């Protein structure tokens, strides 16, 4: 069986700068891979290239054996890839509940059924479970833009799991959150990994957050894998 | 009273007023009110494009014109009125889709320029292609519709017909907004990068919003031609497009009731303020500038804030993680 995600010689150049320089790795189902490196080492650009939000200059990405290089992010998402962002990227004017439903609805039914079907796209229960799972109870109807930073990070991560993805790319999930939330988050990710067999690639600047979580670690410096 | 109940009550009272008010109006007043109803339909369409997809269109006047001319062309040749609806809606949707497709191939800010050029192009066709459009003389004797054998030619009947159209369009848009499509539009407007990351085809939804918005412009044009029973190029210049854009912005971009208020300020209020002459335009421009500077959510946003302040109980803050 092929690896769940296979990245081969991925390169992204901005002018003469190589933000990502010939990165190759594979990740098996159920694995948690950590990618650590200092600021500017190309970690987020690597995610952008894998997810289709930046076109790579060279290289190939395969998800479950299927080439996804050059696909748009929405297409990659429908194939079972999900991601979070370094700074929480939410729909600020929508409520927490609406954010969660929005994150899952495009994976349910056809375009037509989403027009004439239930307003919650049948995701109200899943959204409620997610709010409980990520300790956002009591905030379901609050606008996402009015949440605290830690809550926004939790919502950002919860949204990534709404469509039950096969692989989640987590971009600095613990950035800017306090130790208590960080520990809670680590425990939640571990639980999802154990219960659902979900596969993660986690980017972090410091290895502390991922040290006890990851099954494997890559170190990225100036766009290259050095360890 | 909770905010939702207040909204429904306001909408109900507004509907009753719109049903009752013609009985106290002169023929001119009724004409203005009918014009408001169909202008609101065009503004609702533009509100989909601007308020939902976040795309600025300067071509809504051209779509109204296309709808009006298509109606004039087919109904004066004996085609039934419903055919004009279908034709105008379909043609404007298709043109809106095409324009949006071209604009999105480059970059977002190009839609205003593209629609501006499209508007100028359409206006030139209306004015110069005399064999088709009658040129500056336009097309006369556009018939008004009939419904189940009942003539809607009279001003009262036609006003209620336009009001019915407005209710149907508003209900359809209300349905759309509360459906997952509406949530997708809201997500697209709020954060396109995240929207794409959660599987939302931002290009498709943007094109749908532009096309539907243009289609409703076409529907407004159908009613416009039947109201005046005459079409000529003059009203469908850039002025109409800019005016519709200002209505949406002033009423409250992205808000369901925004176009109703915006169109009322632009169409009905000038009739009541005729004594002010051109000072009205000065006041209107100043109001738009002030709204943009201090209340970008428009008149409906101000009304909502007032309603919230009046109805909201004092909230006890929930304990949040730091």
C-alpha cells in the first residue's frame, strides 16, 4: 500500500529565493509527523504548496497514490486533505456554529441539494460535538471574530476536522496559546489520532509542543530538510 | 421582544404599508412607488454580487437595460410576457457569468472595469443599432402583462404586480441566504482563503452570485419596460449603475433589507424633497460619504444596532479560556 502522503522534491522559488528547496518525505496512515524549523524556514510555504494554495515551482505531491500537484485547494479538500493556518483563519462575522458547518457543508451532497436541503446541511450535531470536544461549549452562537485568541485557534483546528479528513496539516496550532490550552490541544489531537486513526503533519517553530505527540520529526532550515 | 421578532414585525408592518399606501397616492406617487419596487429588485440583485460575493459591478444598469429591451423586442412582436421574464433572466445570467469568468481569470479588481466597459458597450448598442433598438427613438407600445385573463395595465394593478414580483424575489433571496449557499457566500466574502481551504469552490460561488445578481437586474428591466411602456437608451447609462451601487451601499451591503431602504432613499425620497431641488443630491452625496466613513454597514446596520440596543438584555459574560 502506498503512503498516504508522498512529497517528492517539492520546490518553491520566489525570484532567486528558494522558500522550499527539494523537500521530500512520506507519511503513513495514522502517523503524526512534525516539521520544525525557525521562522522563515519555509514551513508554511510547504503547506501552501501541498494544499494547492501556492503553485510549486517543481516537484510532486501524491495523496494516497493520486497526484494532487496543481489541484486547487478546494479540490484537495474534497479529496480528504484539510489544513489550519498560522494565524487562525475564520469567518469572523459568522458564529462558531456557522463556522463549523461552513467547514463541512461542501463535503455533503450536491450543489443543488445544498440549495434546497436543510439549512444546517445535516451538520448541526457534528458541529455541537466539535464545540464540546474542543471546549467551545457556551460559545456556539458567538461571532468567531469576538472569541479570544485561544478560542480562535481551537475553532480553527475544529473546523479542519468537520469533514472527517484523511490528513490534516496543522500550521503552528499552539502558537500564542497558553500552556493550559496547549496541553488540552495536545490531548485532543492525541485522542483523535487514537480514536479515528487520523493522520497529521504539524508545523511548529519549537519542538516542545510536538515532542511527545509526533511519531516522527523533520527539521527544515532555509527550505531544506536537514534532519 | 427579541431581535428576530422585531425584524419580522418590522417586515410585516412594512408589507402592510406597501399594500395600503397606494390608496392615498396620486398617479405620480403610484408611479414612483412602482419604480421603487422594481428598482429594489435590481438593487437586491446587485446586493448578491456586492454584498454576498464581494464583487463590485458597475454594469447593473446595463443588465436592467438588456432586460427592458428584450421585453420591448419580444412583447411588441406578440410574444407572451412570461417569455420576456425567462429570456431576460437567462440572458443576463449568462452575460453576468461570462463577465465574471473573464474577470476572475485575471484578478478581483478587474470586475468593476470589465462591467464598466460592458455597460458602455451595451449603451452604444442601444443607441446606435437602430435596426434593432430604434436608436434614440427607442421602442414604443410595450404592452403590460395580464394574469389569468385579468389585465394588469392599470396603475394600481401594475403596482401590485410589481410588489408581488418584489415579494417573490425577496423571499427567494431570503431562502438562498439561509441555505448552505448563503453560508457559502458569507464565508466567501469573509475569508476567501479559508473558504477555499474548507472545500468551497470560491470561483464557482462567485460566478453564481454575479450571474444571479445580473439575472435579477434583467427581471427589473422587464418590469421597467412594462411600467413605462417605452424604452430608450438614456436611463441605462453608467448613471443607473452607479446609482444602484450607491443604493446597495447606503442601504447596507450584504443585508437583506438594505436594498429596500437604499432604493427608498434614492427613488422615493427625492419626490418628497422636490423643494430642495439640487441640494438633495448634495445631501445624498454627503450622506453616502458619512455612512462610508462612520457606519459602513449602511442604514440597515444603524437600524439593527438601534434595535439591538433596545432589545438586548444585559449579557453576563461567559467564562472564556485565556
